[in-house]
C-alpha cells in the first residue's frame, strides 16, 4: 500500500548550502569567542530567513 500526503523537504537549494558554508567558516575561524558571537548573530538571522522562506514552505505545501 502506498502512503499518501508525505511531507518531504525535496531538493536542498543553494541558499541552504550557502548558510551551511558560512556557518562552517564562522565557527572554524581562529578568532576570539566574542568575535564569533558577533559573527554568528547575522548567521542565525540568515538561517531563520532561509529556513522559513525555502524549507518550511516546501514542507507545508
């Protein structure tokens, strides 16, 4: 029996890969922790934006 109405994320867009790459770069940099926190704030904002704009809408539709 085939399942219907499954929620799938589908393909991962380049927006998601860009946020993942930026996160890896920010947390891999050899800089003080205080600077990492200030660099992480826009990264988290970008993550929330990309998640709700591209990932969440695809799962809900």
